[in-house]
C-alpha cells in the first residue's frame, strides 16, 4: 500500500546523502529496493556496478580507517578495556537459555588496543562461568571501549583475592578485572 508516510520516506531518502540502498518489505520475502546512482541509464548503471571514483572516500570509510589505525597502533603498556557482550544465561526451571548484555571491564597489559581486546575476549572465553555460546562484539564497534593508562597501573588499583564467583574481580599478574 502506498501511504503518505511511505511517499514522505522515499522523498527523504532521495534528498539525503545516504549512499546505501533503501529496502521496503512488500510481502514475506519480497522487497522493493531503491538505489541511488549517478548513472543516466540502466545500461550505464549495470556497466559501472560499484565502481566509484578512487579518490572519493566517504566520511564513514574515513571513520572506519581511523578507528582501525587507532586499534592497531603499537603502544605497549596498560590499557583499561571495557566490553559489552551477549552472555548466555540459563533460565531456572527450564532447559532454555537467554542472552543478556553483560559489561566486563579490565586493566590489561597489552601492546595495542586490539591486543587488549583479544586478551579480554580470550580471558572471558576461558572462564568457567561464561558459556561458550556467548557472543562477543567486534573490536571496531561501540561495544568495546578502551583507554591507554601508561607504563604503570594507577596507585588506587589494588589486586583483589581471586574468587570463582561470576562478576568478581580477578588478578593474574597481568590482568585485572574491575
């Protein structure tokens, strides 16, 4: 059904700078797709496909490249890393499970922010209280944040006694979960 809201949405899409196709559901498994292009004819569109000018870098691509370069820049020392992941939690009384957003933060000795992320994920995967079916986000997304601390941990960070209880602080010499 063509409604005034649909017409307004299509006009907004056409006027916007969004380069991605817009998809509208018609029926189950049937979609109507709008594609923006600078091609004058369908034949020209088919010939060019995704070939955009090589020098043209979108703002999103620039942000992605900046984030990747920050993650991979080598700067050995302590990092404060935090991750929000989907943790598998059993539902009591049933044999079913649910995914729950769980925040985990830690001080990690690493060579880069990416190395910090990898050490946090490896640590979580090896914990007894974290199910192997838990889902971990990409290091490039908003669910992973980090901060470079320096060569030494702040003085107010004290290593607690290890405890097997979920969400308890653990310290193993180079990894402090807070």
